[in-house]
C-alpha cells in the first residue's frame, strides 16, 4: 500500500489523493490489514502456497478499494483523483505480487520451506530424525505422560511448548496416555504407527516414510489465536483502568480486616497442562490458606474472613486474574483453572474424569461456558466435575469470537451467584 501510494504522489499532487480531508493511505491501511486477517493471508497455508497467498492478499486489496470507494461516495467528496486512486491500488497490487515472490524465496532459503517447528520424542520406540527436526529421548530420562503425576505432565508440556508439531515414537502401552496428553495441548500432535491402533485420530499423517495418526491439531489456528489475544488485551486493559479505584479499596479493606498478604497465589493447571501461579484477593485467614486446593470452600467455611465473604459472594476476589490475562497465563474466557489438589467427591479431578486433561487445550479463563450455566462452587460428587468438563469441551469445539463475547456478557448476570461462597 505504501509503495503504491508513494508512486501515486509522483503522478498527482497530495491534495488529489485525499477524500473528505483524509489521506487515501489513512483510509486504506486499517481496512487492508483487517481484510488480510479475515482472509488469513498470512497463515501457514498461505506461506506454503505462493499463488494462494497472492490471491488472498490481492482479494483483500480489492475489498479495501471497494470500501474506500463506498466511503468516498458517502462522504460526498469529489476531490479524490481517479488516476491517483488507480495508481495507488495498481501499484499496491504489483508490490504485493513482488513481495510474495521475495517472501517465498526467503521462506525456502531460511526456513527450508517449512513454517512448522517439529520435535520428535522417543519413548521406547526407535525412530530417525529428519533434517531440521529436534529429537529428544524422553524415555531415557524417565519421562512419559503419567496422568497421575501432574509434575511430569508439566515437565513434558514445557518441553513441547516452543514447537508447532510433536511426533511421538512410544511403546504400545504408553500410547493411550500420550494420546490424552496431546489432545490437551495447543500443538499438532502425532503418534508413529507400527500397529493398527487409533486413539481418536483426526487424520493420517506421514513422518520419515512412516505412517502416523494425527491426534490433535490444536483448537485454534494462528488467526483465531491472534483474535482471541487482541480481545483479551483490549478488554482486560480497559477493565483494569476502570476498576482501579475499586481494586485499591478492596486491597485496603483486606489489609485492615485481617493480618497477612493482600494477594493469594496458588498453583493452577493452565494451557497445555502447564502449571502457573494464579492471582486472587486473599479471602481467607492467612494461616488457613489452602495452597493445593485440597479442601473446597463451603457455605459456612470458618476460614473465610469478613471481607473475604463479601468479595467471594460478589466474585470480586477473582479480579486480580486480569493480571494473569495481561501476562498471558489466562484468557478472559476459557475453562476455569483448577488447583492440583481439587477433589470431585473423594477423587482428584484427573482421576475422576478421563477427559479432564483434554480441557486444557486453550488458555484457562476468568469465566467460561460452565460458569454462565451455573456450574460453580464445590464439586462434592464426580458428576459436578463431569458437567463442567462437558461444557469446557463444548467450548473448545465451538469456539468463536462471538461465543467469547456472549459468555462475557452473560457473566455479568452471574457475578453474584448462590454457589459463590
């Protein structure tokens, strides 16, 4: 766009490239970026296919041109030079085509024609590593996704977090655990095949002339992850600024009400089953804090302070999690993160539900589908957990920006809830 506009300045004077007092480039650039994102012109698929990339970018440019024409008509401006307009967008189209050839050359030269970083994990099954693929023998290190050991899940999650694609060469009896582990992550996960066994595979792939079953692709593509993160940062920043006076008043009330820190930190299970520290306003006596979450709060819990009872009832104690959102640990909307010691009846969450680990494929949220449906409070029986897991998996399957906005709006109706104690 800038190249085409610069060339147009040689053809016409600047005043002939304005509409309603606005420079043509100021009108066009935001629209072009929006259409580029909408058409996924910068996606991995486009990067791998030069012709597709050109088609999508030129299509975004054409849509921009049509909208600018419409805006000019609505403004009623007759100053815009038709020659300057054609030169701007014609030059931009030419620049796009040239840039795609350059990007394609750099892509093949620097990234060897692959935009996907891959790691091969060996767990008892031998496999050769291809060029450009990192190989790690986790079996020798005694690592495998033991679903009863969250610390091992956390270690493996941190190993694979920098990669886009994870290929597992594992022993037969570990495949079910690896399948569950991969489905709970935001990466493309595959298991090398040597027997006719499928674990809910979504496709068949190939690695180093061997067949694989594709277990997961991650619930969101790059464009959708970008959209969700922009929404998180935009809304969280505004809410933090707007509620700053309230946050300070609550902090002072907690400080004067009972001795101890203002904030309560607890380890929770987050995206990809990686552990993180969650922030909350302290609502219990400092010497009664439950760091592992072994004991759920009850309606007449003697650990809760006077201020704590109010901020829990109104969900104000959850507001510091906006800091987790800004840090990137959490999202505004997503499955609620749980403490490691959380119980459903007498069983730990991951023991009570076989699908529990799958809910962590997206970042945990301050609110979620389960919360607006009333599934809050203590999980006194296994069914309480199962209802929440079903809601979380439904959210992962049907995610959209519209769904996030709907959940945020409906959350305002359940901020004060009978199960919030």
